[in-house]
C-alpha cells in the first residue's frame, strides 16, 4: 500500500521546484532575451526586455557569418555525434553482454579495467601519438575513435546493469533453438535493450556534441572543426557582442534540445529499470 505524502514532503517538493528558477530558468531567460538585443543593449547584461528587438539581424548574422561556417561546423558535430554513438552503442552493449553472461578470470579482469576507465583520465600526448602512428591524427575517423574510447566505460556499465534484468533463460532457449551467438545478440538481446539504448544515446550524444577538449586537441588545424570550436572562435571575435554570441549559442543548442524532446520519455525508463533486478 502506498502511503500518502505528508505536508512536509509536499512543501519540500515545492521548494525544490522553486529552487530551479534562479538556478536554471533565469539563465535560460537571460540567454534567450539577450540574443534579441542590440550590441549596446546586450552589453549591459541585464534581465530587462530589449529596448529595440534585434533578433532577426542577430540570428541572420550568425547563420551567414564567415561564409555559413555555422552550418559546416554543425554538420561536422552531427556527423561526429552520430558515428560515435552508433559505434559506441553496439560495441559497449556487446561487451556488456559478454561481461554479464560469462564468469571467468578474463571477464573479471576486463570488468576491472573498464571500471578503471571511469576514473583514470585519458592522456593527450600518448593518444595523439597513437593516432599519428595510425595515420588518423587530425581526421574525423580518429576523433570518432577517441570519443568512443572515452565514453566506452560508462556506456558499458549502463548496459551491463540493465542486462541483469534480462533472464539468462532467454539466451539458453534461443541457443537451443539453433540461434547463433551473433543472431542471439542482434535478434534477441539487442531489441530488449531499447530503453537503456535510448538513455545512452541521449546522455552520451550531449557529451560528444558539447565536447570542446577532444576536437581542440585532436583536430587542431583541421578543416573539420566542430560547432563548439566555432562558438569559441565566435566568442573571441565578438567578445563584447553578446547579442550575436548568445544567438549563436541558441542555434547550436537546438539539435540536442530536439533530440531530448523526441526521446525523453525513454530516458528515465532506461535509467530506472536498469537499477532494479527482476
């Protein structure tokens, strides 16, 4: 039987919701509001509505800046995010299946190494040396491999915890019916991982899309710059022009906002169900 919430619980919930106003919503309002201001008005960094609405000019300028550079870098970021997450989902889910189903020394050691990957930071110089030896330095494929390697431990642990909720008897029944290990993964197990897969896609896509460090280190001097590098260069060029800068920030944020709106219903389902066995 579910107990009714007390008065203190309701007050605490209302307080926590109100707490989000200055922490999150005021910030969103400030960024959106400033993106519609003129340069002189935006430089005051106030919460007042624009004296003169200059949104059309601000957003048009950002879209056409430096020969439509925003679209080029946005395409690079979307390509990077899609390829990285696509590879990450299949590699980490397949690895998690092996680690969760097999109990031997190799899997136990591999599990510890993957956990260590959550703690030990990546070293830039050795990573760049490896990419250079492979001929992948300053290339999109090389950056994709770096992103996959960076996100692999977290995604694998999420899939591994979720797989605990899938009975082992399903594997045994499929193998008895003549299903090969590859068929078992693609036709039986992977479809059952849909909730956690969606959660991984959203959570890790945001990380890849917003990543500034890896593109800065491993794509230096390359033409395939990402949208976060574009924002950085845009900021340096227009350090006091907050109207244009915040307009660029809004445009860059739209893809991840759309992705979250489309897939948000599955995120909490994947996060919660993986923590409860049975």
